[in-house]
C-alpha cells in the first residue's frame, strides 16, 4: 500500500512537469539508442572482419612441421647419457610433410564430442605456366563437402560451381587474382608444374575470392584426389587435418592434447591469429566507453532536473513530512521519479536502438573484398540490450540518489516558518 | 476531567544564531481532549517555535513532550512521522495543498499513508468531512481553482481525515480576509463542538483568541497566563 502510494505520488510529480520529464527521458533514450546501435554495428563489423579469417581458419590444425629432430641419436645412447653433447651442423631430418596414419587419427578425432567436424587437406606449392611466364602459387587439395560445411567454402566461390571440383575430374578453382593473371575463365585449361617438375593440365571450374587479395593472387583449390595424383602420392597422403570445435575457447587445450596423443604438431587458432582477438577487444572497449559516457551525460541531465524539481517542490516535501511521511518515504518518492525516467527512457531507447540498427542493416554495403556481404553487418546480440537496460536503470538511480537524499533531509519547520 | 492529549514538561529551547538566545523558558502546560485552546502573544515571543516543538517536527529542545500519554522526546524521525500521521493534524498559515492532486486526493494523502482503512472507507470519510465543512462540490477540483478560504477549509479537512488526537494551527487565519477568517473560525468551533476535537491554535488575533475555551498567553519565551 505504501509503495503504491509512493509510486502514485512520484507519478503525479512527474506528470506535473511532463515537459521536463520528457527532456530527461529523451536524454536517456538517446544515449541508450546510441549505445545499442554503436555496439550492434561495431560488433557486427568485428564479427565480419574476424569471420574473414576465423571462418576460413580451423580451430585446431594438425600438421607435420619440417624441422630438426629435437632429440638427436647421441642423446639416446646410454653410454653417453651423462656427457655434454655438442653436435654441429644439424639438418632437418628426412621427415615427411605427410601425416602418418592419417586415417586412424581422423577416425579418432571425429568421435570426440568436443569436435564439430574435421576436413583433411593437402597443401602443395606449384607453378602456373602462362606462356613462358611462371607464376608461383599454391594448390590446396580439399574435401569439398567438409570444407563447405565447416569453413563456408561455397560462400567464397564467386563464379562457377564448387561441387564441380568433385564432379569434374582434373578440375581446379582459381583465386580471383590468379585467374585474372592467367586470363582463365570457367572451362579453360590451365597448366601447372609441380615442385618435382611434373606438368599437369587442369580444367577451371570456378573462381574463388576470400576477401584477402594477396591470398587470392596465389591460392587455388582442387579435390584431394587430384592433388594426390599431381604429386604422385598414394590415396592416404594428407598434409593437414583441420579441426573445428564446438567451443572455440577449447582450442588451446585440445591442441595440446592432440599434440601429445598423436605426436604431431597442433596449432590452435588463438596462437595463429592472436592479433584479431586484440583488435576485437580494443574495438569493444571503445564502443562501451562511448556508450557509457553518453549514459553518464544523460545521468547528469536527470540529476539537474531532479535538483530543480526539489527546489520547486520544497513546499510539497514539507507538507508531506508534516502530515506523516518520513524522510525515507520522501527519498523513495524521488528515487522512484528518477527510476521512472530511467525505465521509460531506457525502454524507448532499446526499441529505438533496435530500429536504428535494423535501418543500418538495410543500407547496401558492397565491396569487392567481401562477396557474401550486401548490407552493413549488425550483430543483434540480446546481451547488449540487457546491458543497455541495466545501465539506464543504474545511472538514473545514481542520478536520483543525491537529490533524493537532499529531499529527504528537508526540514519542514524551516520551509513552513519561512513563509 | 477529560484525558490529557498533549503535555509539555519544562520545555526549554535556545537559538544560537547570531548569539545564544533563550526562545522558550520552562514551558509547562496540558491540553485535554475536547479543549479549544489558543496561544497568543506578540511577534517573536516564541509561540510558533513552541508549536513546532509540540508538533514533533522540531526535536531540538530540552524537556519532555507527551502526546496521547506517550513520550515523544528522543524518538526517531520515522516514529515521529508515524505519530504526526496518526495523532496530529496541521493547519498552517499557508494552505500547502499539492497542486498536482485534486482536492479529494489532497485530503486522502495522509489517510492513504496511514492505510488503516479500505479505499472506500477513506473516500466515505473524506466526503463526510467535505460535507461537514460545506465544500463537497469542490472534491474533484484542483487546489489552484479554489479561493483562499476554500483552500484553508480543504487543509482542515486534510488535517481531520485520520481522526487525530489534536489539531494544531499556526496562524490559520493569518492570510485570510475578515469574512474567510470568520468561516475558518466557525469551522474550528464546529469541530470542537461536534467531534469533541482538541484544537491548539497559535494566533496573534485577540478577537479570535477571545472566542476559544482557553487562552495561553506568552511573552518573551514564558507562559504568563493560561
């Protein structure tokens, strides 16, 4: 009953000065709108930029690095265990790039519940021959189905059909930049030379554009079988296993585990692309800082209006106190007024923020580097709406806190006798 | 003899601004149920100061104050607020009605705070008071639309709504013309006679005081006659 009465009084005081109330609420609305829009847009953009790399990068990559053996034979000899070993001119051993026993490893990884899926891959450097010019490039042998499912390969094929890689024998998809250099359109034949000196002729079935121009100038894709054929390897030859996890944050832990279990090099995405994480978090911090600054400014607006209201309503406060409202009740009335402004302004702000971000979502955004994107990216994450709503309440509460305390301390005797 | 509603025992008060000055010196008196008491005295004799101490709003004094047999001295702000709400009704020189509320809501405000009766009972009580004070047609009006005398009568209705033990008034007719003063005085008298309401009214109008049951006269912070 008391709470209802206090809300009723707060409401009446608010409505009595509805223009001021509106101005205060618009301040909150504006800041929440900008907060939501800014964060949605900024993180949408972040996601897009990160996606450029992260979509195309496995969470954990298993491969064999060519490097000198860290344990040299002399160290294994029992007779020299307590000796100090000096071995000069160590060379990388005749280790192969191939992953040993790849079939069993893939089977084992695919059964792991933390793994979303895996895609085998072969990487091999080649020369593309265009007349007497040789262009260096890389051919990736991929499993087109797994690659499309896990790394959105099809999204980046801008011309031709990705599935033709499997359906047409001896086919290749060229990077956009590479295709431009080779003047190779779909249906054309390109000639390439492997590092072993073998020459092959492959049919172009598509163009690929990753958005990173340097890569598009060198990379091309063929099916695993085709690449195995080019290289003259058996059909279990695999150089990389790309693993995608259900939770990206597990990557470092799993990389370590795979490294130990399979005795193979394992690299997690966080190590491979640490700069993206940093960029993302810095941009997020900036967005939050701007949003919160806007809210604090709105908070000062509310503080001012409440302060003015208290001077205007001195008489009312005095008589409320004289007729039996305690200081705490008066305090609650003014807190309620501040929260009322916060709730009203905040809710409108959330709605306006949603509308403004949907509007931005409709603006065309075409860039050669990003073939799959047609409008500005927006991230409709409910977390931002939750934070925005919570912040509008917290700032208005604090904006109301001091004026309310002042109001609760008004001495009715001073006011009434002053008349 | 009727029960003692209000009792002051050896009340002293000083002002320290600009120099120490005794405003009230050894005030002792009682108000019994149904008494219509007026406090008179020259400007600055401390009569308003005394009233605000008696009203529990001013707690900075020495001595003891009892309302309805309960000691007020030393109580917390919140408890005193509850006492004012239930036991004491106020009528000030200025009406202090809230312009944001209608007349009816102004009257109901202290009653809603007390919250001892249902909304319907409270409305009935308010209508009853408005009828008695002959202002029932003003119920839904805004205080801004009322004349000075009407406002003061609404303020009296507000003071009465919780059936207080005593009504205190600080120059309730001070701002009114002769005719309206007459109406307000008649209203007080009606309350005293019809409801056996105790009243303690501070005034500097000797004519007003003459017509009350009992006069307490003050001079230089002391009661010189009661």
